[in-house]
C-alpha cells in the first residue's frame, strides 16, 4: 500500500501536460478490451508513474461507472482532472481517444470506397481472443485489489448475473452501492485520499461550454444535417448508463430504424470496426458520421458522443471528492467496485461465447494470458496477435 509520504511526493511532482498527452496517447493506442483497460490505466498512473494514490483512482472508477458514458474514457478524464485540473482532463481525454478516431477514420474511408475490409475482419477474428485475454487479466487484476472477502465476491457474482439477465446497469450500480453500505465492512486500510485537484474555477468550465455551444451553431450553419447528427450522438451519450456497450442499442435504433441513415448490416460492420480499433466501442459514432457526412461528420459525431459525459465528470468530480472521507461512502464505493469486477467477468463470458473456438484460438488466448501475467507490454501482444491473425484466420 502506498504511504502518505509517497502520496505527498506525487502531489508535489505532478506530470506536465506533455507527460499526460504522451502517456495517454500510448495507452489509447493499445486500449483493446474497453472497460478492461481501466486496470491498465491504474497500473500506469498509480503504480508506475505514482501520479495518483490508489484510493483517489478507485474513486474515479466509481464516479466513471456511476454516470453515463464510456467508463474507460471517464476514468481517463477524471485522472487528468485530478493531476492537472481541467487542462489535464482535456489533454488526457483527447490523447487517449485520438488513436481510435484516426484508425476509425481510415477504416471508414476504405469502407466507403470498397464496401468491405476482408483483411481487417481477418485481423479482428484473431484480436477477438486477444481482447478476451486482456479483459480476463484485467478482471483478475482489478478483482484481486477490490474483492477482499466472500461478501465482495458474492456481490461481484450477483452483479455478473444481473448483467447477464440484462438488468439496467443503472440499477445494478445503485443496488451494489446500497449492498455495500448494508453488508460490507469498512476496509481497515482505507484512508481519506487527498485529491490532486481541490476544485475547479468556473471560468474554464464556462469557456468550454461556450466553445461547445459555438460548435453546434457552426454545425447548423455548415449543414443542418450535421447538427442533427451531433445532437443525436449527444443524446446517446447522455443515456449510456453502463458504459460504451450500453450506447450501441440506442444508436442502432436511432440511426437505422428511426432515421434510416444506413441499414442494419452496415451499422453492424461499423461496430465490428469499432472493436478492431483501440479505445471505447462508441467510436462507432465516427463511422456513422463519416458515412453520412464524410470528414466533418466523423469529427462532429466523435466530439458529440464524448462531450456530454466529459462535462459530467468535470462538473461532478469536485462534489464527489468531498465525500471520500465518509464511512458510508467508502462502503458504497466497495460495492460499486465489486459490481465493476462483475461487469468485467460478464464481458469475458459474453465475448468467449461469441468466439468460434478452435485449437489455434485456444493457443493464442493462452499465450496472450501468459504474456500479460509476465507483464509483457500490451502493444507487443496486440501487434503480434494482429500479425498472426493475418496468417491463421
């Protein structure tokens, strides 16, 4: 466990904005597995860089899971916010999402030109099992630090079952928090973490809101269809309780069935490309934007799908930090963290069921798990897995 002296040293040596940009750009380039990458973000900012203390980071995970939007992106925004305020949040958020956006932009352009991407789907076939290995390892890593006794384990298992039964993530999280307050003991090692960011000036937040508002006006003047696209993606983000995957059914309904911008098969191709790219699955919004309004549409849809939840993190984090010393809040936090482990386990099971297993895939997933346990850099695992997929699948 990190000592108070180490936390104080980290607070006095915060990373620069360039440090944050480079780290999250690297993490964003290998962010396969969606919420599983939360554990890897924590590995870097808490253990390797010592820029945050463990309890502050775990609090960020709880906040990210409790509000709508992609949990992984919210955690990144919270981490940047704690370390360097609003500029740190913006830099971390943009850097982490940039690789996924650029890859999806390239894939979308090729898809619009050729109509299919057989090589990409071949790579995806192999990366499916790499992603399973990543999520399984994250489940183990996060579970090891969050599940302290049988009650935590039972709560995680109950959450997995609830997700499997398609209970709304909002209700799962709420029930987990309540169960934590009623059933869990306050962990002896838990102590009040000193947040890296005590508060946020209202002027930068107001300025950011003004920029976003002007952006919507620009979209309306450029093309009313762009404004419609952006407002739709903002709506999807606001109602995406439970992470990125929760946004896909709503996006499918609105894009395919309500507005008829594309057929269901094309949209499903966009989801497949979203899984090939690193980062959150909601980057599928860039695919929809490109196919409907080309480059400007891809940019507008991407900003819109992330902007509302980013603002929620910025606006709620200062209030959230004030409750960190409360015993009731700490027990509720344990419950929500246990439900997050349950979510990861559910994603592992769901992905594993969808894979057409054969000997090569079994060997590949076991090799990936072994490499992850040996702390091999994730970027090498992904690149080798993608290369092997071109030949094996």
